[in-house]
C-alpha cells in the first residue's frame, strides 16, 4: 500500500513538473530563460511584416493599427494593455554581429510603437537553433538543419534588424525615436517611437 502511494506521488510530481516546464529547450532539456530587456535593444529578423497580428484576448487576428491606437489610448497605459492582450514574452536570440533579434516581429513592432525604447519588456531567450525550431510547424520532429533553414528564411532584415516595414496601403518603416506624423496616430495621441512614410 505504501509503495502505491509513493508511486502515485512520484507520478503526480512528474506531471506537475511537466506542466510547469512545458516550454522545454529542445537541445538541452532545460527551461528557456525568461527575463526583461529594454524594447529598444531588440531588433527584427524580418525586413517587413503583415499588418495583422493575433490578439490572444480576442482570439482573432487584428490590425496592428487598431492595436497601436488602443494601447496608446488605454487609461491604464500602453504597457498594461500589451500585458493583457499580448502576454507571451517576445522570443529573442543572440544573432552575433547584429545583437539581440526577435522572431516575434509583429508584437515587437507594436511594443516599439507604444512604449519608450528604454521600457523593459518580457523576453524568452533562445539559442539560434531553438529560434529556428520555434518557427517550424512541428518543432518536436525538427533536426538542426531544418531549424537552421527556418531561421534563415525568416532572416530577411536588410539593415541588421534596426528597422522593419509594415506592409499594407499605409506602409510604414518602424525604428527608434518618435513618430508624430504617423497615420497610426490621431490628434490626441502621443507616440514614443519613430515612423516615416515609405
């Protein structure tokens, strides 16, 4: 009887650990570190992004323009809005010469448009291989070569991750600074990041 109880506790302990550490690194079987970084210290891997992003609260694709407007006009502040509607940390990796780059380029673009570049945001630090695996549809069956190819396909930046183009009829280049002439903004909004029409 005691062995059955001990066995049950061991199984329960393993199940709890599996739930707590569900995001396991594929190459070393340890949780990926979660920390914060200044949003302005993170670059983009892509040259351009879609104008739509998945909002976890609404469980649907939404226009980035609408998200920026809502975040900048939220009475709790833009960071509180982002934490509620886009709670997952930005996945980043060390690219070497270009520094820390993101594979979550649309969410990073929103952060860069709604908070000052010194604002600390949550990030999940990945290795290059983990970043490539995260981009695959079935990362559990991926090998190192497939992960490398996936990251290589995403790595389309032309300026080392400094800026990114928002595709669509109101095309915009997003980088650092301030953009008061943005079609994303209305007369009553103030934005801490840079925007210029293409």
